[in-house]
């Protein structure tokens, strides 16, 4: 996708400007790329596209060990639990864009009862603290909803590349609004594996909360995976406000790995959300805008497979999402591809 290449090129273009210490730290972290699109499932509606680039630092004893943490240290030092010595720590940054369109993309006028056109362009910064059994993620996403998200332009690029027509109703999209959402998520791994070699299985429950004018919800779910030489990470999430990189467990806390570098597994993941607010359905916070009657309970079910080779993991999954608003005719299926590379 051209948008993905543009974002990646922009990130690479600034690498020569990074001081030597910073460049060395970036080389030792984890890069991730997540791409979600309903075209993988042969549709073009509802949640139609998501792209997210991420980087997490190498494991830190203290957040102050990273030069990029300096602006956030006053806040990090105030937060409970985040600085406990028994945890490995990672500083994380993300850049992403989501695109939403109605079922009826032929109409030029607003279609009452159909999802509004909307885009969400955002930057995320956060902290991860983890050990062999549990991972905590605290992420703050700040961006813009509306035409400044360039969702219409990004969708046009993709449709032009595929020879598809353009949706006609973007003049009715949500108006520009600063968006903020803070998320906390905790993930567990069970049972504890002293050695990640051979065929095995693993259960990874999770729970979290998101607060902001973009989304406010509480979520609960888990992932089950089984296969050969399971990676020492915390599963294969889809794009959501709490998602960062895979942040694998390294060093003394990591499990012994197989002498064979190749691993593969299949997985299924479920996530249920109690939704108190969703700007993409409820409409803009201030002023009149299109909106629909949001459902308070939404669930995702993912089924997929992943391949891990040395420190690289590639995963693909189909995701079924239940209806998000009363007038929605049926649930949605979309595909998600993710690549995580740890250096």
C-alpha cells in the first residue's frame, strides 16, 4: 500500500538525523507493521482500513536509560507500579491511521442510519513493563479526526492502485477534532514455559480500559495458540489503542529457545468490549455531525497463523467483528497482517 510505504519512508528518512546513541538504541529495539483491511475479505465498508507502525526500545532497567524518555519522565516517575525493579521496561512509539465508511458508498448525500465517514490519524507514546508471566501496556494516543486525518486521500490511493471506484460521500465525514485516548492493558501467559522448544500450547488472557473523546471502553479477552517453538512474546493482537509491538521477553527472564530457528503456530483470539463512547459512531464531541445508535457490547473473534524465524514474526488472521450499531445489517470480516522484527 502506498500509504504504508510513505510512512515507512518518512521514518527511515529521519534516521540519519538521530544522534549516535539514539540510532544505536533504535537498532536494538523492535519494529512492527500492522495492516488491516476489509479488502482481504472481499468487502469495502465499515472499518475499511487500518495501518500502524510501531517501535519499542530495547529492554531498559529504568526508563531514564532511554534518551527519548526525557520529556515523559516526570509523569513516569509519578505512576505506581511502572518503575518496579523486577520488570523489564520498554518505551514505545506508534504512528497509525484508521478509515471508516458506511455500507452505502454510492450515495453522495448523507444516508441516515448508516455509519458516518471518518478517519483517525494519530501518534502514540507509551510504556511497557513486563516479566515472563505478565505484560502491562500504558499508551497515550493523540491525533485528529476529520479531513485532517487524510483518510479520503489515503483511500483514494489504495482504490486507484487496485482500479476500484471511489466512495462518493466523503463530504459528509466527521468534522475536524483533536482526539485523545489513553489505554491500559494487562496480559498474562499460562502455563509458564521454562523452554520454548517443540510442540506446545499457551493461553494468554488480557484485560484493559480506554478513556478519551475518541473511544472509552473496558475490554476482556484472551488468545489460545498452539504450535512449534512458540515465540517468547504476548500473542498476536489486532490494531487497537493499546497495541504496540510484540515486545518479546529477553535476557535472564526469557525461556530457553530451541536450537532450530523456525517456529510456527495457529491461534484464535477473542476480545469483548463494553463501549461507553466511540466517536466514529457517536459523532463529534462538539457541534452537529452524523451519528448512529451505538451498541454497548462489541466482540472480535480472530483466527489465524503465525511464523517466527529467529527474531522476526509474521502473522495473518481473519477477524469477525459483531455489529457495532443498531442499524448495522450484519457483522464484519476483515483481514489483518502483522510483522514484528526484534533486533
